[in-house]
């Protein structure tokens, strides 16, 4: 693979790299790690990439890679830049015949997302949007339980994403992550909702297999002199009559990063949270609550395929991330071999998740400004 | 004390009785346990009450008790009937010179609540509304921490009350508790919101010391042929600029009764849930999260006063309930002795909680019907 | 009932009192609360006992009560004095025709215990030894699951009782509880083992239905100038070939009172701890772990009978204690009525638990001094 | 690096591989994955190793690698074979000038361990013994807190390692992991004690900074027709007067793999378990218990250095393993560069841990056979 972004000091770039390396299926062969040539070079050396394949412009990288023989050139590119720099390299990659891994949210705005969808579908290349949390084996199990009807018809979905790291104005004190995330020119029209609310939305739709149809949002700015929401609460309606609540906040002082989902149907419920990522609680009307655990023999093929260790050897965030890379690589490999990928391999988030995520961001911002209670979810 | 309601099969009546007995400060001397004379008699015998002081009408009970010498007659009455039978006996009790303990929600509607407030204030009698959860020592500690400024200015309040026992139509299968709670003629204009939403609301205002000013509600009926909400989600605005979310549901299949609150300020946060009632999580921006525990030496006088056992000897729901009775009795006793009650004794929910609770119910129902997003919280 | 001990400042006396009061089946009618007449009087007034029935000597109390008509005199006596004052009043009570509730450990030494057993068996009176933890509904459920064979043949038992309150020499700083517990003339031949180790031992035998046959103990004294063990670790062998570990400590700095048991058989395991007293974990070879919860419909009649509230309304330490009193009272009442008590009522700890508990203490102390690994458990 | 062992179906081989790959510091360049040439070849292909550098004998591998130019040949070898095949390749590697990573327990018996120590010390090569659990950042924090004196003088250490996977005779049903572990000719003189007891022992000495001086063990065989212990309980004495309990079992039906340690000193205690690996509980005499969390700013440099993600992004078993590889690689790299490695890098388990681990195994087996209570811990 090649990488765009992820220069010195990047958080998510390092995660993408480790996740890609973990299973020995992928090799990093080239990169445009930064638009600053020195920084890109520095990163390239750190990662033992030959200098010839380190660039400061993704255009250059595409040109050079394309010219290489097919068994040498990168098979796909991983794009880990801030939101405003997603669309252009993703478009170019697809148009130049490379599969794409892209960090979320997919684009700067919904318009870009819809364009990218057209391009991606035309390209017949694989496209993976790294909504990390869908990579956890117990999240996959949760979805399978819902699809199998274990909970009956779904009625309620509560999803939350509390963080506290923007409780004070760290963006003014040199925090690079905070800086671009609170800057509308880089982050887009939403702050917390674009950064983490979209994860919560995506998780809710993935686990439930449902789609949001209407929402009612209240977004807030608590940090002084901030321009984008750092907090928001949203009421949800789903396409089967279910309702729910989503909240995402970056000013819950003392909270870390505990995304959590609860889903209830006519016959039972389930609960998962990242803090206890290897456990899925399954609740029933008349039986004891069960603690389903990563690695156990009674799990679905989707959970098992995405696990590396026996029960009680905890896997975490990087492994969840790596599951997307592994599945993506397995799909590319089977394509190369002219084989049909397994359904477990194809279960990674893609272009449709990206479009719906951008529509969520725009709908939430629209609803926040509206006087009326319900705003339709529109793409 | 005397008791009105709590006949055979009553859940909350039995809890009130045990709570009142626990600390040896209170004796049950008379009762109108049921309007059915046989049932009232049966309960009276069970509780070893002399037959002469067992009635089938509360009017009769008040008449007879009033006529007794002051050292024999009951000092206060505990009213544990369904909602539509709260106002009348409470009014009569106050007008006849008895202190009153009343189960929540205070009345059938807000109008009654406001009338009762006038009567109570005129009477100069003590009035306790048994919002159970305010009786937990760690809930009292939470309030004290907020009042002391430990969290800084409050920004977010999340409060939730998930239950699952109305997931199916148990009210049609002989469940007495479900029957009256789903019947608008007994329960009032709300179902889940009146039964448990009002607890969540009350807890949020108590712990935060803030007041709701506007809300946006979505109430739902999932149980077939039900007339009242069995589920609802509410966005909240508070009088200091804080915002929040409240949800209460009785159709979260597999959930028991885990009321939970999280409050975040500029400097920290706290979290309490009934399932782990003897722990209060205190979160800070830069320090480790702390597990504050019932009975510990570092707690406030409010928490300590409401605890009977050393750390690690768990106290529960009945003890929380009993704290209201104990504090109420201590206040009456000090009044009898012409002494000023301690502030820790006076910290039980009263008439103002009742009025605000009824206003919450009416505001939520109003908001649910409204097209516009925000409905003012009005009394 | 009448009470011996429990004067001003007593911890366990207050617990006994509240536990006895909770369910309205028992009335306190007389007491010898302290050998100091003023203190006994003070306590009697606090508890609204007529002065005539308050004594400073239990002999006097027995004399006077015996002379009362049967419908006025106490039916049973509750003895809550330190260990060295257990045997004499218990013996007298039984010989004078009163049922007895006695705090653990049963006596000062094993010899007394064996004598008391003879007396109790001759008396045909009910005898309850308040090993609190056997009163928890989920502990009763644990025993029932083992007896039903849900775990298969038992192989391992781990039981532990960590406390930290004797980490420093609080007995020299006015802590009354610590003072007598660390004094061999009042506590007996063991400290931590007699105070809490015996609870752990009792819990292990009750839940497993097995009996200890050999043990290997290492007792320690960490508190300066202390004469009795404040800590101990014990290896156990049981009569079916199972083995296990018991530890009890009062110098685990920062620990509260979290007695915990784990039992494993050929087919599964279970885990219970007081900190989460309303949950029982049930583990299986091939199925998800289950969270059994107090109040649930799927529990045994033993667990259900000992529960007052629906699931999710936590019951605690006082309720567990109260279950012993309630069952004891129900047995006495059925005896009075010439009826046979239900098996659920008779499930409280008694004279045999007491004898085995004292034998445990003596065996542990003997083993601690021994050079050889295993010491037989002898009565 | 090169790898010895880890052929098709190996559990721990795959973990070593992923752990080594995770941080991009290490490349796998050669391997003797199996003594079966076909299997070794198969694994080599899977891992994209050139056929020339895939062997079926480690001797051959050492020969060929040695002959390569220094910038091509492997710098170190990772040995992941069963216990009876540890000594020979480790010895050869060191003697041929390669650094060594070796899976635990270090050797087949103590004699081999002591020989290997002499060889290692003579070689001046780096040697890492992969006691996984020492790689967790919160385990490192625990050690630092003890070393800083936060707990005061240590008094008690409880360490446990419960597993349930050998509850039935899976070694007879094709479970490869179980087969060699229950075979004395491959595993050595102990079963559970050698496999997991030694991890618990190692963790206890690492966190406490103390050394075991005497022990008293009871080992058991519950699996039918098994020759080695599948369960054992051990009392411990440490060189500062502290005492403790260690248990390790593989027949705790329903348990996964939850190694756990608790340490108490005069001023406080701490608790860590793998199931909640990113939390370290810190207990104090007079203050609330604290939840220390991976990634937090208040942690020591040792915890921080071994963490890849911000708080709330859970790291797990593979990351803990990878920390050893990363630190090992950083040390080798600094040696190559003639620099002094940082103390945080040198904090990986080595030859001394290995010798003490083997001495633990032999002492435990000896104690189990002894009649007398205490057996000295001898090397």
C-alpha cells in the first residue's frame, strides 16, 4: 500500500500504519506523508521506505506508482489526511486504478461524498472507510444477532460517544489534533458531530440494520471562542418505527472515549461499549443476561473471523482497525486471484456508509438551526 | 404513623412499611389499607394493628385519629395509593393537622399539585414526597459535590431510566402494577413519563441544583393497544445554560430498573447508577477517576448521616427509602421538642419537588404533541 | 424478642435490631443492653422499651421474662455481645425455654461450642447463628445450583475476605470494634480468622455442600504489638476430593469488606461477591457466562423467598441479615401454630455451623503452629 | 529477525509474529518454522519469506544467516517452540552471535536454565523472555508505584491465574496446544504451574520488586489420566516479610484467562487484572480508590512509553507482547548505534526472570511432594 498523510505527529496515521502491518498481509511501499518535503522524507526514513517512493504530493505519487510494473506498484492507497483533503486524493486514486482506504468522515461535505460515490462505483475498485468501531468482533456479533432476529423487531436504539478532551481550549495551546478539528475550513460544517457523532450514527445503523429517517438535534458550543459544535444531542426516528437517542460530546470533563450502543427489540436487548470491548451483553425478557465474549466458540463466523486470540486475551482498538485492513486486503487478493471473497471479508464500511455519514452531518446541522422539531434525513 | 393504601398485593405499600420500620423511630398505629373492608382488615391483622384502628375509608381514619389524645394518635400519614387517589387524602390530612408522606408523582395533574402546595404551605406541616433515589447517600454526595463547585459550572446532564417490564402487554395478564399504571384514569396523562420519567427529572434537578427551562420530547407507545406512553426521549435546557438528555422507557427488553445520572461541568464530572448504588464516580480533567463509596470517612455529612453501615456493607433501595422516613421523623420529633432540625434531616423531597414533577409531566406531554422544537417548562 | 448486648456504640447490635424490625414480624420487648445500668437504660429509652423490661444482667432478664404470661414474654433472645460472652447467656436462654439468635463466632472456644450443641439439641428450641452472608438470596441460589448438580462434581473452591481497617493500630486510638477483636481475652484464640475467616469458611461449606477435612494455614500478625492474627492464608481439602484456598485479612490497605466466593465443578462455575451482592455469575464450559440477578423469575424458591423487591431494586447487607430473622421468626411462628415450617424457612445457619466454625478456628491456629503441611479438621 | 517454531497451527507463533510486526521496527527475514520441511515451507510462503531463507533445521538457519553480510542477516532470533526445544536453539543462537527472544518458561528444567544464563552472560547479547503480562503499561505502572513507595512496605501479594480450557481431556481430542502441554516429555516436570503458574510468579516478583524465599504448594490433577498438574495452590513468603497466595488452574470451568494481581502495603494497595487491562486500581487508607488508566497524562514514563493510543482506545494482549519486541528492538538498535538504551527500553523480562521461573517450577513440584509445610525457594 501507499499512504497519503500520516506525517510526523499524526495520531491516526500511526494507527493506520500499525493496523495495516499487524497481520503480515500488507506492506507499505510508498507514501506522500506530508506536503512538506522534509517532513515526508523524515517519515519515509522512519518507516524504511526507499527515498524514491517518498513524495510530498499525492499527484506525483500516483504518477510514479502507475508507471511501475504491476507486481511492484502499490495495490491500494490509504488516505489519512484531515477532512478537507479527502476528496481529491480519493478521486484521483480511484481514477488511476487504485483501491482506496479512507479515514472518516468521508469528505468535506455531502456534495463531495455523492460525487465520490459515483466515481467509486464507476471504478469497480474496493473502497474502505475506516469507521473503526465496526471492526470490533463483538460489534459484528451484535449486528448478526439483530439480523438473525434474536431481539425481535427493534424498538429503541441508544448510542453515545462521550469525550472530555475539548473541555478546555486545548486547540489554542498547541494540540494539533484539536486545532484542525475545531477549524471549519478543515473539519467541515460540524465539530463533535463530524468527528465522533458520525461514528455513533454509523454504529447505530450498522448494528441495527436500520436507517435514520428523521432527526431532531441540539448542538452546542461550550468551549470559548469556538466556531463548531463541541457537543450535541439528537433524537432519532428509524425506518421501521424504532426511535432513539444519539449524543456525542467532547466536553464531558473526565471522560475518555467510551462509545457505547444499546439496542432493544420486542424480545431482547444488547449492549456494547468500547471500554469493555470484548464483551457483548445480551438481554432477554425471561432469561439471565449473558456475557458474550470475544473468541468464544458460540459466536458467529463474523465475530470469529475478526479475532486473533483465544477468549481472555483482550484485543483492542488497533486490532479492530486492523480487521478493516485485513478484510480489505483479503478482498483485493481474491479479486487478483479471480476468486469470490467471503461474505465475512466484505463486511467493512464503504462508500455508502460514507455518503450516509455526510448526510447525517448535514441533517444534524440543519436540524440544529430549525425551529420545527423534526428534520428529514436527506441525501 | 397511619397508612392509606398498601393493601394486599401492593408493591410500594410494603416498601413504605419496611422503610418506616427499619430504624425503630416510627410505629404503624392505624391504617386505611384498602377501600374494601375485608382487604383492609386482612392487612391490618397481618401488621398487628388493633382492629379499631383499621379502616376502609381515610375520612373515617382521620376523624377517629383526630379524636384521640395527642400521645396516642398518629403523628403523620403515609399515602401509598395510585396517583388519582393522592390529592384528596393528602389535602384532608394536612387540613386535619397531620404531617404527610406521599408517594410520587404528587398528584393526578398539575392543577391538583398547585392546590396542594397552597394547602401544605398554609398548614405548616411537614410534607415528604418519596422520590426514592434522593435518599441514596451517594446521590446526596453527588449533590454536595456540585454545590461545593467541585465540577465547576455545569454544562451537561444525562439522566436515564430504562426498564423492560412493559415490553409485552402484562397489564392484560393480571399484573396489578401494570394495570393501573397504563390506565389514564388512574395514572394521569402520562405513562412511563409519570411513573419513572419524573424520577429521572427529579434526580437531575436535585443533583445539579439546576432547573429545567425548556424541553423537547418524543413519547412513544410500543405496547399494543396501550393508551399512554411506555417510552420517551427528551432534550433538556437548564437555567444556567446547561443542556442534557433524559430518557425513560419501560420497553427496553431485558432491563431491570437502572436509573443513572451523569453530570459534567467545566472541571469534572460524576456518574451514579442504582445498580452500583454505593459507588459514585468522580471524574476530573487531569487526575484519575475516583470511586467514592458509601460509608467512607471522606464523605460529606449529608452522605454520612444517611448511612447505617461501614464501607463495604451494601445498603440498598429500602435503606434509601428509609432515609426519607428517618429524616422526616427526625424533623417531626425536633418540631415536637421545639428544636430546630439539622439541615441534613431536612434534605428530603417535598412539595416543591412535587409541583415541578407534575409540571414536567405536563410539559413533556405538551412538547410531544408540538410541531416546534422547544416547549417552555411552565408551572 | 429480647436483646443481650447492643449497648450505645455497638455496631452489630444496631444491625441486629434493624434486621429484626425490617419485616414487621418481630417486636423488641426487653433487653440487657449493657452490664452498665446507665448505658442499658439509655439504650432502652432510645428503643422505646418500658423501663421495667430493661436490665443490666441477662440473668435478671431471663428471670423476669420467664415469670410473664406467655403472650407477653419474649419468644426468643438475640445475643450480640463479644465472643467471650456468648456461651453463658445462650446456655441460660435455652435452659429457660427461649429460642436463641446468636452472633458469630458461636463461642469463645470449641469446647464451649460442643457443650452448647448438647444443650441446644436437648432443648428443642430454635437456634440461629447469624452468619450474615448466608442470608443473601444469590448465595442461596448458588447453593441450590450446586445441589442441583448444575456445576457437576465440585473441584475447586476459592473464598476470600479482604478488609483493610486494621492496617494501622486503630485499637489503640479508641476504636471500640478493633479493641475487643484484637484482645485474646474477648475474641478467643484467633483474630482475623475468628472475626472474618470463619465467615469465609462457613460460606464455602454452605455454598458447596461440602466439608473441609484437612487444612494448611499460615497466619500472620502485621499490626505492631498485636497478639492475634490480623491476616491468614489457608489451603483446603474437602471431603469429595475438591481443594481450595481461603484467605482472610484485615490489613489489605484500602479494602472494605468484599467477601467473595468462586466454586468450580466439572461442568461449570459460579462467582459471588458482596460488592455486587445482587448478581451471581454462572459459568459454563460451552455457553456464555450468565448474570443471575436477585428478584428474577428464573430463580429458585430459596432465592425468591428471601427477596423483597423486584429485579433492579438492590437489597443489601441489612436485608441479608433480616432474612435470618424473618426465617427464624417464621419457624417459631409455625411451631407455635403446630405447623411444619417450609424448607425455605429452615434454611438459616444453626448450631452445627457454629460447632464447625469453632473447629475451623482451632484447626487453623493449630495448623499455623505445625511444621507439617496438613492438619486434619477435627471436632 | 528469524523465527524458530511457529509452524502451521501454532498459537503463540502467530502472536509473536504479529507482536513483532506491529510497530514497523522489525522485519521477519528467515525461519525454521517446523522440523517438517513441507510445513516450514508452507509457513514461509504464507509470510512472504524467500524460499532460500526457510529451513527445517535451526542449525542450518544459523549457518546460512551467519554467512550473510551483516546488513542482510537477521539480527536476532525468536524461539517459539515447546519447552523441550528451548535450550538448544537459544544456546546456539547466542553462541553464533544472535540476540534471542525466547518464549517462557525458559527451559525444560532448572539445570538448563542455569547453563543458559552462563552462556547468555558470556555472549553479551540481548535476551528477552516473553513473559507477556510484564508488557502491559498498567503492570509497568504498578511496579513503578511500588518502587516509588506509594504503598509503603509491602505486606501481602495475591496473584491468580484461572483458566478452564483443560476442564475436560481436550488433549485426547486433537487439541494441539493441550497435547504438548500435558506431556511431561515436552512440557517438563509441571503442567499448569509451568504453563501459567510461572506467569503468575513472575508477575508477583516484577510488580512487588520482591523475591519469593519459601513456599508451600498443593498441586492437583483433575483431568482423567493426566500426568501433570492441571491445578495448584501455593502459599508464599517473600524476602521482606511479606506473605501471599498464588493459584493457577486450568480446570476452573468457564474461566478464560484472567491473570490478576493484588498487592497491599502499609499505606495502600493496588489491583490489576487482564480482563480490564487498561485500568489499575490504586487503593489508599483514607482516600477514594482511583482508577488509573492507560494513556493518561499522570502516569509514569514507563507506562507512557509502552502505549500507542490516547486514553479510552483500549490496547490489549498483542500490544503487551509487542512492547517486549519494541523495547528489545530499540535496545539492539541503540547497541548498533553505540548508544545507551533508555531505562524504559531495558524494562523487558530476561535471563534472570527465566532462571527464577524455572526455580519456581522445581520448588513448587518439590513442595508438593514434601510432608513439611515450607520448602525453600532455591536456585
